[in-house]
C-alpha cells in the first residue's frame, strides 16, 4: 500500500498584503498529480488544513475542489484538525463524507477515530488524532472537573498546564486507543515532538519544551504522519513530519514537498520535493538600489515574480524605495537595509558603553555605530552636535 503524507496546507494564509491562493491551488494540483502518478492508495493530511479557525471563503472553495477531485479519482483522504483549524468546523459533515472516502477527525471526546483501509493486498488502520492540548485531554477524560464545564475549545486558559505536561496528556490519549492486530496501524497527529526543529512561520510561542511530546509514546504505531512543524524532518525512521508544501517565511529555504510511504514489507519513506518553478515562491534579493533596478540584473534574476524580501545595500535610506522597487518587482513583502560591514566591528564602538559616562553626541554616535555597523561620519557628528546645541539652548530657554 502506498500513502502520500502531507500537512500544514494553511489554506487562506497571507504573506504581508498578498494572498497565496494561486500558489496553494497549484500545490494542491501537484499533490493530486503526484498521487495519481505514484498510484497512491490514500492521502494522509496531518492538520492545519486552513490558516485560521474561520477560514476565508476562497480557502474553503479551494479545499472543497480538492476533496471533489480526490473523490472523482477514487483516492481516500484521511485528515485531522491542526492548531490553526477549528476541530468542530473541520469535522462538519464528516459522517456523510465517510461514504465518499473522505475521513476527517472528530472533536476529541476521549476516543480517537480509527478508519480501516484495505488496499494493495494490505490492511491498515488509520487513527485520526486531532491537535490536542493537555487542557482538552483533561476535560475530555474528566481528569480535571474544574475545566470540564468550559465549552469553548479554542484558547482555553492553560492555567493548570503544569499539572499535566503534553507528554503526560498524550500518554493518556494513547493509552485509551485500541490498536487492532490484523493490520498495520498508522497515526495522524499534529504535535511538537521532542528533538524536532521549528521554523519561523509556525507562529507558536516557544517556551522551553513543555509543549513537546516524547516520541517513544508512539512506538506501537507502524507509521506516524506528523503535522505542525513546517520543515520536513524525521523524528525516527517511521515518525515523520512532511512539513508545509511551501515556505511561509523567508528563513525557510529548505526543500518543501510530501512523503510517499510504502508499507509493502516494512515501512519505506521517500521525500518527493515540489518541483522547482512549479509556482511562485519566497526569495531574498540583495544589492544596491541601482543594481536592483538595473535591467541587466532583472533580466538575469529568476525571482522577479516571486515574493521578495529585499536587502538594500545602502548606507543611507533611499526615499520611497518600497514604492519604486514595487514597480519593477510586483511582490515585495519586506524591505530592509544591509549596511556595508565595518572591517573591524569591535573598533567601531565600545560593546557596552556606560551611558552615564557619555555625552549626548557620544550616545548618538554609539547608537549609530550599532545600527549601521560603521562609525558616524565626522560631518554627521558635527551636524548632531550643532542640533543638540540648538535644541539644548531652546529647551533651556537660552
Ligand atoms: Mn502549521
């Protein structure tokens, strides 16, 4: 049996002022093509289907089209809700969809849905575990009566979180699950596992590893299809994050794609990267303003149509740079300056100047040096000095 593992679609996500629906549509089409080419017997979607608990209409339409195409192709889908999804909204109509081969997680009530899949002469049990916090587990299992009455599942105050770690909560959840023995057991799960590497666009506040789950809890499963982290990575051979299908932050430059899981005679996983040039992506360009707007640079740059972070190598700000650059690069998301680095940064400023001992112009010069990694030019220092004298005089009424 062959299964295609994807996660973190974040449909409806925006990057600055730009909507990414066109890119997301192209990526979903690629998933469908890949599933057909690889003769996949099912798709595992490990959470964060949408970017928000109340997704924009366009995102819902996009996912609806994906589901319809999958049913036309006869490829079953197994999906869970992630921390960005509303578990209630995601599970809407799920019992009806079951008949069409679309299997979606339910709101956690102490039990985890398990769906049987017979394909390729094999039997698999797919367990659909939605994203959970310890507070949800305590409430569902009646471990904490104080929290049990709260109806709203999102943003519950985790005041008593210390009374149960994520690992302890997940241990409770797993201990309630039944793993049939007449087939392989596959778990879909949207959690942060101990030792995994985070990315910028996950937007999950990081405080130590309290919210991390120990992978050893999942040793009873033949394969664990993880979502939540946006970088494709393996925790063990058979416990993997597929990562998001596209970068959502400029620091995310590692390859994006999906994992093909072949269960025939043991579990074998292959990472299938999204082909380069399939859709617009995120890129960083750097250079002087004159270089970046020059025709020769633009003609040789493969990223003109991509979402851009531009690093201007200028020591002084260029007026209206964003507006001017946006004329030649239609998707500038971020603009920052990169100053020519000083030959010896330590020579430029005292690393820890005692501000009490410094004159106002020395404070300014030190701040300038830190910001620009180069010393304040003498002419500018004179100007500051003159300004400070004028202002000082004015303030003192001289
Ligand atoms: Mn995510």
